[in-house]
C-alpha cells in the first residue's frame, strides 16, 4: 500500500532536503558529463572552409602550370595539404557550377543546367542542399555571399548567407562551422575594360605564353598579363582568410579548400566545355589536429579525378554527417574512403547548355588523357553572339580580325562550325586543337568514348533533350520524375540526333522516317532529326522534300529548325524565294506560347538563337521590330538581349 504523504510533511522534511541535494548532484554530474561529451565531439569534428575564386582555370597558377602566376599562400597550403591535379567543374559557368556544388547532382538530371535560370527547379524527393545536413549535425553554416542557384533553396541551408556572413557569428566557440567565401577579383567582368585606358599590369606581356588558339596581338598579351596579375590578388585574399582563422585559434581545426568555381576567363574558356572551362585548381589544407582524417600524407598530389558533384559528400564525410541518397557525387576524403581507389578515378563528365541568351548543347567525357566532346549542335560556331561576353575587348578584336580575314589556323576555328565529335589526346594536345575523331587509328577509342557518353546520357536521363521550353512547362516541379517517365523518349531523341554520325546512306534512310509526320508523330523526334540534318549539312539535301513540309509543322520549334536547315543548305529553292524564310521564322516565333506566371520564354529564345546564327554567319535578314510576341518582353530578359543585338541597340560600353 502506497502512503500518500505530502512532500512537505514534517516526517519527510529531512528526506526532502536529502533528495534535493541528491538531485542537484545528479544534475551537476549530467551537465558536466554533457559538457564533456560536447567537447569530445567538437574535438572530433573539424571546421571546413571553402575559398572560391571566380572564373579561373588551373593553368593560371604556377602550382599547376610552370607558366602560371606565383601564389605563395596557395602554395603554402599545398605544403600543408593536398593538391588535386585533376579537379573539374562539371559546368563552365557560375550558376550551373554552383548548383552542381550545392546539390551534388549532375545538372541535366535535375533540370538546373541553364544559365541563368528562367525559373528554379525543385530538388527531387526529400533531397536538400548539402549544408542542410551539416546543420542537422550541429554545424553553423555560412555563405559570403554568392548563391546563384538554379534549384529551390530550403530555409535550413544556411544560418547566414550575405556579405556579413562569417564563422565568427556562430553561437559558441565550440560550435563547428562550414563557411563559404567567394571572391570576384578574377571574374570575367574584370576584363571588360576600355582599350583607350588599359589597366596597369605588373606581368611582362612579352613573357606571357599565349594559348595557340588566340591571335597574337598586343591586346591579347596585355589582357593575359592583367589576368595573370589577378591570380596574385586572389592569392592575397586566400592569405587573409588563413590569417583570420589563425587569429581566431581555429586554423589547425579547419580544412581549407581553395578552388575556382569553373574555368576562365580569357576567351574560349568560361562558357565553353574545353579544359580551359572545366579544369579548376583545387588545394586542400589539412589541419594539424586532423592529419589522420584524409587518409593521405600532406605535401602530396592526388592525380585521381574529382568533380564538383563530389565536393558536397566529401564535406559531409569529413564532418561525420549523413550523406543523403539521391546524389551523384562520391566522397574523396575522410573515413571509409580508400585513397588508392580515389587515385584510380579517371573520368569526368561535363555539360554546357544555355549561357544567358546563347544556346548550345555540348556534353563531354574525359577518361584519363582522352577527351571526347559531343557537340549536338555543331553548326553553331563557338563565336556565336553572347552580348555579355562580347563586352570584352579581346572578343571584339578577335571577331574583327575574323571579319577582316586575318585569322589562320586554330585562331580561325572559333568562328567556324564545330565538329560533331571531338577526340583529343590531352597528353600531347592540352589545348584541344587537334581533333583525332576522323583518324582511323583512333576509331576504337572514339567508339568507346561515344558509347560510354551515350549510355550516361540515356541512363541519367539527360533532360536537355526535352528542350528547355518543355522543361519549363512540365518538369521543374518534379524533374527526375519527368525524366524517368520520358526515359525511353529521351533515349530515342539521342539516337535520332546521333543518326548524323552514321554512314551517309544509312543516316538519310533513318532520318527520312523520323522526319515524316505520318511515320513519326512525336514532334520532338522530328525536331532532333532536323538537328541531325543541319549537322550533316549539304549531305542531307536529298531529304529536302521531307524537310520542306515541316515549315508548316504544328510545333513552332520544328518550323524554326526546318527553316534553319533550308536557309543554310538550300537558299536557291523556289520556296525560299517565293515565300521568304523570314516569314516562317516570324510565324514560328509569333506562335510561341508563354506562361506568364512561369515566364517560359525559352521557345522564343531558341528561335531567336537560330535567327542570330543565320544573321551572323549566313547573311539572313529579318525585321524583328515587327515581331508580335504572345508575352510581354521584359527589358532585362534574354529575349530582349537577342532583340537588342538584332536591332543594333547594344550599348557600346567599352571601346
């Protein structure tokens, strides 16, 4: 039987005091014990800092290239850490590269591959940007300050993300932190100077080794020397971060990553899926208190391939945090990572789609020193107009020299159609100017690389083959679900556009079936068949009877692709003379639908991309002032950029 006595009963007063004293002792022990656990956990959990410099390739640093700039602070990091000689951004432009970093996912799989976004994609399933998992594990996460993500960011990613963000704002000194610091001193905009007042330089321009695809002019040399100097400024900024960490007494508890956010930024680098656009510097300083965690000795170089999709899981692994399912990357440092297996990694995947208003579709696969480039729209030269890019005096001079007929060799190639397939041996051709794809001696290597890339694109699947216009309408809320639902169709589209790689007669026979609306009712199969025809060029003229009727196709983009082919390859046709192709282009663009809420202007922009190509490289004239769009064109939109260029309204900011 239980006695129901009050706790303040006289009989229990003495017991009450004893119980209170006991409870206080237990509580004190628990607090001390908890503090001890927290301290022990903190000692086992490193801080991690990313220092990103914008738009610079590995080649601009002496640590990676003897002709590069001296960077004493970064070189000191290498002495106390690990150099990754083969580190790659998966995309050669900011927003796509940063989205790949923060999601650990290949952008074409999750519909985040276009720069800049017309709308943001929702991450698949329950996946979050990786700093959210660090926060769940007790980390303080900060970003200073660029985001530029093409995917929707949940509220639990950053504790602070602005220009004031700093690890010093964390709640307690014991709280482990992850901090991202981005510096813009090497950004592309730094090369948008006036030729009437060139920036001062420290580096001797005559000592510069220009890339062989550049014209050798005083302007290119001065610009290269100036950019060389920007690397020195980047190094100073890296040193400042290291000094702050040291002053705070946390340097030897902190992994410090230094890397470029993608390649750049001389012409033919940023925005292009060559090594100059994808190969980035990466140095990771290993703190004294965690020298055993990476599983590697310091002052060493790793030759294994690491990609931006791998950075997130690597940070999570170093922090002892959960690595989520549904990502594409794999950790390359930390517990349960075998350094020998990392050293054997030898593949990197790259992608290049829309850059501002300029469309392209390029996929790359590097295996060891072999690089395979698949240009799915090879008829578009690398030099295709991008308004922002052509602010740079170097781009302007390069184009002027081309128009004056003063370019030869590799420098001229920038303005010519690309090869549908590029195969490069980087051990002897680091600048990717000697295409070996047509050499019978390399047929086996070419076939292997082609098959491996195609398998990757199909299994992903690569959503770019649905076109950005379709993705904006149908896929951004559930990109991977839409991808899986259309995996067979995407595979067929890839096979269709790859018909351009078949022997001529076989290609024409198969394309004839795909072009016929009676045998191929899917308009996007017809679309990719037309892209294949434009890839074949004059070899596809026997298919003109199949192509001409597509000028009346129900799908505006099919009409545009048909007109594009006919303008380039059959301008003498009666159809072209009697009904100007500009009429078909105008009707195509004026049929382009738009969802104002989602701002889906991609269809019109794709058509304008074709018009700019035809205007600049095939003397195609069309009065765009008379276009009647089905949507309101924003003054700052990509569509308006194309119209400004075609209508001669670009502001001459730099001369």
